[in-house]
C-alpha cells in the first residue's frame, strides 16, 4: 500500500532535511503508528503520504513515494485525494464551514464523488454510528466539543473509503475526555482490518493497545520498527526523546528496586502490567 524508498525532503530554505533517506513499506490492512519527539518528522511524513509534500510545501523531495499504486510526486492532488485521507491535529481546520449539520458535513465529500443518494445515506448512517455521532447528526459542526469535532473529521475522511487513512496526532489539541473518545474510534478502526492506517502519535499508552506496528522516527530517519511490545519496551526509547509507557516504567522501577529479578518481557499496556505484577 505504501512504498517509500530513500525519501529525503528539505522544506524551502531548510539546511537540514525533515526526512532523511527514509524507506518504508506498509502492506494493506496494517495499522501503523509513527512515534517520535517533536521535530522528528512525523507531520512531514504524513504530508508526504498525502501529497502535501511536494504539491503544497514545495521544497526539495528526492526518492520514491508510492501510495496505492499512485506515484505521489507525479500525480495531481485530486488523484492523490482519492487514495489518501488525511486527518489533522486540529479538527477545526478540517471543518468546511460550508455546511449546517454534522450529517451534511459528512456528505460534503461524497456529493463530489457522484455516489447515488441511497448509497450515500446508508454510508453516512454507518459512519455516524461508527464514530458515535448518530445523536449529533443534526447539530451544527461548530456546536460540538473538540473530541466530537475530531470524530466528525475522522468520519468525513472514512466515509470516502480511501485506501489509506493518515492521522497526524489527532488528539494533541483535545482534552483527556475528547482524546479518549477519539481513541475509542481509532481502536474500532484498528479492529476492522479494512483500512490501512498511519497514525502519528505521542501517547504511547494508546499506541500500545491497538497498533499492529510501531515506527520510531528520529531526525527524519526510522530508528526502530516492529511490534508495539518490542519497540515500546526497548531501552532505546529515551535516547530518541520518548518516555516509555507508565507500565514499562513501573516494571523497570520494580526491577531496579530488586522487587523482581526475572527476565519476563516488560509490559507496555495496562493488561500486560496486571499480568506482570501478579
Ligand atoms: N513548514 C516548515 N518549514 C520549514 N521547516 C519545517 C516546517 N515544518 C516542519 N519543519 C521542520 O521539519 C522538521 C520535522 O518537523 P515535523 O515533521 O513537524 O516533526 P513532528 O511532526 O515529528 O513534530 C523539524 O526540524 C521542523 O522544524
Ligand atoms: Mg507534528
């Protein structure tokens, strides 16, 4: 689904590349989390997959960027938009402002695709229910909480059924309750196995629960790549400016204090921690 080969990208006038020789293959159906400190290149990677780099952010891009068989740098933004749906950190940026209700907002993209009316209704009802927005369908998008708005932004992308869904820190602007609501939807999305998802995220406790694969970015390079349990429990995380999950930290503290001596795998989720400390 995603094929990146030796991708290097400089923003205009930048002297340091935001992506530095990055190669990555993601098969269809995989839920892939991209973690990394601020400035690691997560957003730039998201923009590259969605064609914002180099079609909007010009700069200098070299290497191969292929998504769903589309050569992204060579294709038009319209052609890329059919393959990749991008959800931004701030849901407010995603709302068109041209529609009065949540339902109409979700219909916006579909109308341009020429989907028959019956099918459109069915798809919108499905996605409203999936994003837990059914009760809010007739509200104004602007009357929603941040978490509800972000679920609307995600629903507006998912209803188009793009082969690839990219989310750039979708909860970074939300309060804890809003974040939890959004993560519940992402977890359901991960469970469907239908969409291919790339999620840039800093909240590792959540990543640990539902990602199939975790990639660590550092200075525009991939420095770790593997199953969440391996990558998130690795001792290298801190050298890339990342905090291990609180569960891993608790286990390490127990080992350091001599309360545990064995070499059991360190927990990265609450469930694993419960087992670990039994
Ligand atoms: N619009 C821009 N112009 C110039 N440099 C940028 C721009 N956006 C990001 N950068 C730089 O690119 C690097 C990667 O940034 P970014 O992709 O935003 O990282 P992250 O999302 O992981 O925080 C950083 O060094 C950042 O300063
Ligand atoms: Mg970012």
